[in-house]
C-alpha cells in the first residue's frame, strides 16, 4: 500500500497541492482526472520523488522510487542515445538482465535509431517499454494514451489490465475518460490541487456525465455555429 498524508506542494508562494490524503492498494488501478493545472502531474512527481513537498508518503518499500516506474507526459531522452540503449540504461538502473530485446519490442520501434528522432507517440512507447522491463511493483502513467495511435492504445489498455492480475499498483491520468472507465477500480477527481471526489466503478458513468455538463455547459451555443 501507498499512503499519502496531508501532502502539500508550493512553487514559491503559489500552492499547487493542498493537504491531499490518499491510499493506493496492491492489485488496484486508480485514475486521476481533472482540468489542466489541477495538480495531477505535480502529485505524480511528488510520489515519484522528483519534487520536494510537505506531508508524508509512506509505502511498504524502503525506497518507493526504487520500485516505481514513471511514464511522464513528455519523456526525456539524451540527444545521442538509441532506443535499445535507453531500454538497457533503465534495466541497468534496476539491475535487470535483458534477453531477447527484439522479442520484447511489442510496439515495433526502430530501436537502433536515436530516440531524439522518434515522433511524440514513439517516444512515449519507448519510455513505456523501458519501465515495463524494469519489473516495477508500482506504475505511474501520466497521460499514457495521448499522442499514441489507436492500435497502441488498445495494447496499453491490455497491459494495464495485466498489471491488475500481477498485483501491481497503478496510477493513471488521462483526458480520455473511456480508457479510465475500462481499466480503473477507482477514479479521483482533482480540482485546484485538491481531491474533491472519489468515485467507485459503478458510478463512473455518472461522473462522466457530470464532467461533460460542467466542462461543456452552454459554451458551444455561445459560438452560434451556422
């Protein structure tokens, strides 16, 4: 289990996370939704150990970051590193010995090319492949479906379902609600750096309707489209 207690984050005088309390269990998939700027990515970066924060993050691991695979919205790659070298680098960080890398190239990436030459979607698939091969216990996927082709989205969805069978803990953010509804056990709604609602699977459809009404409202009518 991962337990978050009164987590707050400031950038200078601006508070971006406000006393968040959450708990994530093994074998469960959790979705985090909210408008841009709600604090989803900052929350993920705090859990992953990339940001300083106030409050506590507890887990069953001595160092959570050593058991956690983080997929950022825009993964970073060194300028002169090939796809295969990047995968090997992340495997080395976990002391994992890789075999038959080509067989594990499930997204059919050009692994001998520099990662910097990849498209946005290819970069995301490379970063995902690398953390998958690290044998992590916890996965944080920040917008894993954005910029990725539909075939890969289907594959990513099935990977997430496989995580559940393997008793992993998974946190996902996505603006594509249907992908969360198809994979998550619970969804948390964020607004202005706070968790304002926790929704169980049976109420996902109600949450989607509420979000559409809140987000769309009468905005389209204001355009007076003809």
